C-alpha cells in the first residue's frame, strides 16, 4: 500500500510539474507568435525568433507528446519556416493553376522537408484529438501539404476546406486559407466558390493577396475551362491577355486546348506555334501540347520541331 501511495504521489507531482512548465511555456510561445507575426507584417523574415519558437514548442512537445496542441504548435513551427519560400501571393496561384501542373510543387518551393514534417506532425495532432481548440488551423496545415504535394483532387480539397469553420482559423493563417480556396476553386471549375473566395480576399484588408482585374479574368477563364464552359472560358482568357507574360502564355495554352477539344486542331496548332515563336521558343510545355494535338489525328503538321 505504501508503495502504491508513493508511486501515485510521484506521478501526481510529475504531472503538476509538467502542467506548470507547460503553462509557462504556452505563454512564452504565445508571446513569440505575436513577435513573429509582427515581423511578417513588416515583411521581415524573423529567423532568430522562429528558432526560439521551435525550441519552445519542442520543449512543450517533450513534456506532453500526446497533447494535440503541443503537436500542432510543432507543425506550426514548420509552417513558419516555409514563409521564406512560399509567399502565398498571386504569382504562385498562377503557377499552381497552370495548364500542365506538376505532380508535386514541394520541390518547386524548395520546401520538401518542412512540408513533410509539418504534415506528419499535424496528422499526429489530429489523431490524438480531432476536435481540440486549434483543430481547424491544424487541418488547414494538413490540406496545405496535400495541395502543394498534389495528393488529392482539387474538388476534394475544396470540399474539405468548405467544412472548416473560418472563424476558428488562426489569424496568421487566414491569407493562406483564402489562397488555397482560390486555387482549388479555380482547378475544380467552381465559379461560385471562386467568386466567394475572391470576396473573402478583399475582406482581409491590408493582408489581402494583390489580385488585379486581369488576374480575376484569368482565374475565371481557367475555372470555366475545367467546368467545360468553353465559350465563357475563351472570353475570360482573352480578357486576361496582355503582352507576352506568363498569364498570356498560359491563357493561350488553355485557349488552344479549347480549340483542340472542339475539334479545331489546326487553329489550336497555329495558336501554339505563334506564342512559342513570339516568346523566344523557351516554354517547352508548348511543344508537349503540340505533340499531343499532332498525335491525336493523322495528317496534322506543325512548322516547329517537336523534339522536347
């Protein structure tokens, strides 16, 4: 009996110590988060603060490895580390909604290790308790990895994002949430969701993504393309064209593929030949699209060399 009492006393004392240090550490973590976010608001990447934050969250995790909040905060550390490589801006939306999407964008952002670690720890947090205080933000980190790693279809991710309670998402993740919704709505061909996401972006005030009228036309053009509304898609894509920048090149690719789907192969070939020549023959993806079109029907030819 004395042994049991002694063991119980030690366990209770240990829990009391863990609780005390965890409580103090949470306050330190909260203060560090404020300072980190203040730096980001000033467009400064706070490397030293994030290192300190990583140490504090690691201490909390070591004290309570099965606590969902502790796991989430470690996952958030990796998210903070991503912010010197992922800007969550309009240029990245254009890249992630392009005609020939990469199998994974982790390498594009040079962020494979941090993304993988963030995903793995966020999954742990969700497994221990799917409804803890920060669960909505934690799930967002899971979906962020799945978007960038191209692990799920956009329509599935869009549905999962729609189930999140936006009010409960941490303030520093609001822009990321909108960014993800715009991408998935565009790729899913969901114009209504895209318009709602663009409106949500405007409500972010100073934190909003800088999306111009031309960008809106481009995203709507791609959304209509994926929704098989080709007439509307062509109108939006042509509105988005200006000069020979990335938007114009990508809009032309989608325009050519619309003609291809409408059995207007020659028109599609001409469009791609012209944009390839006029932009300095740099984008080899255009050659791959031409290959697809040429091989789809006997007798089709192009004046370009099709070696990729």
